């Protein structure tokens, strides 16, 4: 099916402004109708003017977000819908001090507060948890956001409570639990480039008060936005997801929850170009493709005793990616290249903690274990001029074990609280190399070593918080961040010492405040932070062996500030603002690259914008009128360690206009309405990068029963 016509920039702006103006007229009319009903009693306190309190699970116990001494971004289910947040990338775009971009094979690269994706560990500085299932790889991370209760983005190192590679933070995606309420929802949308979506859910009791279910499914697809002179094909994508939840409460003390989700996706060529000047004209082969799937399951159990609460979380995750790409356009004599990867992971965590309702001193202790099999079945390239085919498959296995605990100790009048926390973590890894090269039909075995290593860490965190009034709290914290070492799995060397690199650590310091002002009509949260990063895991290119290698080559530091503001300006009128600043630099970083010796001390850490800003103004009237405008802004950043390639300031504007009734809603939306052209990722080594989506407009309808 052919793509829908593209809307020129000025016409798009005109259409958007006209839509907003018409909706504004409807809003004024509704206000005029209400004016006669306004009386002096309206001046009395009206709870509809107040901002809602939000409960979070940040410290693995339920707390009010404004009472939790952690910088965080909370996106509840209503905000997900209002802002049109449908993917994890949409979430990333709204987190202060975070940048994320994707490239071939569903690889996601990011930097958060100056902590970047860790190369051959293949881990991002932010770990995503979906109902307890950890997604800690930068490969194939795209969970469903349908039927989500809230998303908690914990900013700053969470290594003590969550372990793994959460040096930058944690994203907790928490689904809505089924209850006695019957819920049936469905939606569909259509937009530019034949973007289409359809989905729905059913939820309710199987046995009232005891046994509940939720079933949901969704499909989304599009024809892509890139143009290709070689074909009518583009960067098309089709994704389907199904999810099931069961909840069992046989008694008032015991609750059991089960979740399973399956995703399958097919993508055409990537939105990639040669060079770093954004254009929608691609030189890629239209036959490129990426096929992926993922299955996640989690079983959690909670049992309340008189003196404590016991919790168990068991998870399983399996995902696979198979992609191929024609790299002829690079001019390196290389044509087909790709990977076929499968990951399987099991985790188990037990927790024992003081009752949620208990006042005074609180405590929590737990143990954690996991096993991961990361099987890179194919990592191949073909050089036709030399009749050469290289393949670097390997299988890496990781076992993690940890013990952790935290206490909340009230001091004096209980307005001051000291919270010490400690984690012991042990990581054991092994890898089997299975490399080979075929030249002219002759197979030459390459690296066939078996290598293993282990890492041990003691990770403390200390937090001191002071509540001056019910509306104002300050806190200070110091924590150790940790990323285990790993292996250079693409290395062609045969000396095991060349395969292993060591752990990366950081000391993170933070001062913050949280406040609810004007009778909870204004929330202002702010913080400043400093991170001292040591044994930096960096990647260099070794020309002699044509290998990318990770080494512990240096130190870095990051200093910054973040501000979050939410305001209820009037009944139904909300303002959301997040602003952040980061200055992240290499303190020590010297080595050898393909170009020779280098010293990058003083250079900026790549993928780290100097500042980020997101702002939204939203109006919802009781008549059903809905208006929302949003701006996402990113400061200048560098693509590479050498700081030779940059992306300048960029701004994206989104808008949404709709009408809402009790059982149905309809919206017109515009994303990137002024058609900003920008790169989402670029690598100077191959002079290729990914292009962000241009302007897109669409229509969405939702119904509930």
C-alpha cells in the first residue's frame, strides 16, 4: 500500500495552528456557558485544583513520591495517554539529562548524566524493569506500554538496590493490576506514511474478590519515512504484542501475580544515511531487514505477617534478533554484514521487609540471583573482492548473586531520617569463542579460546533527608555505582588476557529538594549532582587485527542540575516543565586508535547534550475539550570521544487536540510539527548515522465499555 502524502512544513504548521484555534474557540464557548453558574462558593477550596499524590516503589517499598529522597520522573497511565507516549523511546525523550539513539539491529545507545552505553558489556546506564523483568541489554529493548499503571524513572545510581548495570538509574514499568472492575478498552489510529495502530484489552474478575485477569493485544505498523532511489521500499516496520496478567488473592495476607508478554517485529532497512547531515534520502539496500521477538514472564508473591512482609519475584526473559545489512555504500569492500543473537535470562529475588504501615524505623533485606546465556550465533561480514567471509560467533554466560539491605532510621523528632544501604555483588562470566574465516572456500579456524573471570563488589549508599514541613523536604546522598567487567567478544586475538576488561565504578553525590506549594497546586523538585567515574570502559579500534576492543582506559566526571515543575494553573489547566544541565568530561583518557596515539583528556563525553528541556501545556475541560502542546529541546552534543563530530541544538514540537466523552475519545495529533531534520545517531568511524522521524500527523479514536 502506498504511503500517505507528506505534508510540507508551512502547511503542517498552518494545519496545526488552525486546529488549535478551532479547539480554542470550543473551549471559550464552554467557558461562556459555565460563567452563569459561577458563584462565590467557587472560591472555596476545590480538590479538582489539586495535583494528585503518587505512590512509587522506588526503594522496593511503597512510598509517596514526594517523600522519597531520590530524583525521579513519574509518568502515570493518564499522562502516557495524554502525551501520546507509545514506545520506550518516547519515555527516553522526556527524561532530563538523557539522550538515546538507535542504530542497526535494534541496538540502543544512550548517555545519562554523562554515563554512556558500556560497549562490549552491551549494557545501557539505565536498566528497564517490566513488572520485575530486567531488560539490561542495549539490544532489543522495546516493551509494551499498554495497560501501564505508571513508569518510575529513578535518576542517579541505583546499583545498591537494583544491582546489574544501573550506574545511571532505573526505569520501572508497572502494569495496572486487574481488580473487581470490569474494563474493556479498544483504540485505533491512522497517520502519515500509512502509520496504523489497533489494540485493546479486557480486564475483570474471574472469581470476585479472589481471582482476576487482564488480556491485552496491540499491533502497530508504518511504511517508513525514508526515500530510496533503488526501490519503493522504505524503513517500514510491523510490530505485534500480546500480554496476559493473572492476580490471585486467596486471603487478605497473600497475593500472587503472574504476567507474560510476547512481542514479534519485522523491520525493513534502517533509517540510515551516509554522512551526518540529516536527509530522508537513503543509500541502503531496500532488502535489508531485522527480525526480532521477545518473551517475558514474571511471577510475584507477597505475604503479610504481623511483623514483616515477605516478597518473591521470579522472572524469565528470552529474546532474539536476526538482522542483515548491505554495507556496500561504505566503500570498504564489505557487502553483507549482520548478526543472529539470542539471549535467555532467569532471575530470582527474595525480600523481607518491615510492614508498610509501620511507623518509626523501617528495614528491608534481600537476596538476588540470575543466570544469563547470551548466544551470538552469527556475527558475520562478507568481502566479495577477496572471496572472504568472516564469522565471530561466541556464547557468553553470566551468573550474578547479591545480598542487599536498607534501613530508614528516624532521628530526633522524626523529621530527620538517615537511610544506610549496602549491597554485596558477585558476578561470574565465561565465554566460548568460535571464530572462523572462509577464503576461497577454505575454512580457517580463528579464535577458539574459552575464557572466564569474576568480579566482586561492595556497594554502599547513604542518604540523609530532612522534612521541614509537610510541603518541603531536602536530602543528600552518596552512593557507589558499579558495572561489572566483561569480554571483547569480537577480538581475533588468542591470548585470554586480551579478552577481558575490568569493572567500571563511580562515586555519585547528590543534593536535592522536593516541595508542594500553594496547597498542592505547584510541585517543584530540584537537585544537583556530581559523579566521579573510574576505570572507564572505552572502545578503541586496533587496525592490525581489525578489531574493536574495550579497555579500562581512563576517568571521567559529570556535574549537573535538574529541575522538575508541575503546576495546576487553573481547573483542568496543567503546566509540566523539566530542565537539566550536564557537563561531562574525560579526566584521563589516552590510548592508540587507527589514526595513532590520542589523548582525549578534557573532551566532552559523547551522546551527552549540554542541556535538555521538555515543556508541555495541557488543558482538559469538563465539556470534553482537550488541548496539549509540547516542546522537547536538546543542547549541543558530540558523537565521538575525539569531539570531531557534533549535533547542534535541536527542538521538536508536538501537539494534540481532542474531544473526550465518558466512553469514547477522539484526537488529532501532530508530532515534530515543524519538520525538524536531525540525526539520532552517528559514528565517525564509518561515517554513517540514523535519521529521526520527520513531521507526522494522524487521527486516533478510543472507546471503553
